[in-house]
C-alpha cells in the first residue's frame, strides 16, 4: 500500500516542489512572486476547463515584467483541482448576480445536456458561471496577494541563493564637489 503514496510524493516533488524551489532560488522580489502566484490561481480557477493556460499566457504577454511567467504557470497548474471544485459555486453566484433561474444539476439534466435538448440552458449556465468568476476574481486576486506576500518574503529570504547587492553609499552633491575640489587641488599642488 505504500507504493502509490510514494509515487504521488515523487510526482508532487517533481511537478510542484522542485519548480517552486528553483523559482525561490533565483531571488526574485517577493511582491512579484506573490502577485504572480495570486494571478495564476485567480486565472486558474476560470470556470471553463482547458482555457486557463491560454488566459495565463495572455496575462503574461500583457503584463510583461510585472509578473513572473513560470510562477504564474505553476500556480495555474496547482489551481486545477480547485477550478473543478468551484464551477458550481461560480454558477450559483452568477445566477444570483443576474437573477436568472437556477440550472438543475440532476441526472435528468445531464441526460438532456448529452442529448442536446438543453443547449440554451447550458449556454446560459456557462454565462452565469463566467459572470460569477468575473465578479469574484478581483477579490480572490487581492486576498491571495495579501496572503502570499508575507509567505514569499520569508521563503525568498530563506531559499534565495542570489547574493544581495552591496549597498553603495549615496554621496550628496556637496560631498561630490568636495571630492572633486580635493582631487583638483592635489593634482595642481594647491591647498584649499
């Protein structure tokens, strides 16, 4: 019985833990990682299965350097089981928002969907689910960012292998003028 658990742990390590560790080792900004993770999850719970990777690619292309592409895609991958579990809540939320009739989730309804008898109802339910996600997604993104930011601050500090750049002393304009005058006076043999 231990073999399936070992296989799952190896898969989890290879597909999630190792990529996350590689991302953290690069020493990226915690704000960028928190935003990218929140964005990947918020887009990853889009209620139409199979579209989330395209949405993430579009977001990465539009946002450019504001987000970290590998982090967005890893978070999208992690969000897949959550996506499947949130389709019905988004559907119901969209129905409440629009005041539309509830889509019956019965075996008879499934039979009608499969035989093509409920095509209008299916399209309407998809629209309701999209509306529910569209209203909830900004709040989910903001809440996840707030949750992930302190986590990534700790994780980046712990796992980053990129040395932080040494702080260069900032010279004021008066100090620069004084140094220039000292160099000029020493080069010309004069004293100030």
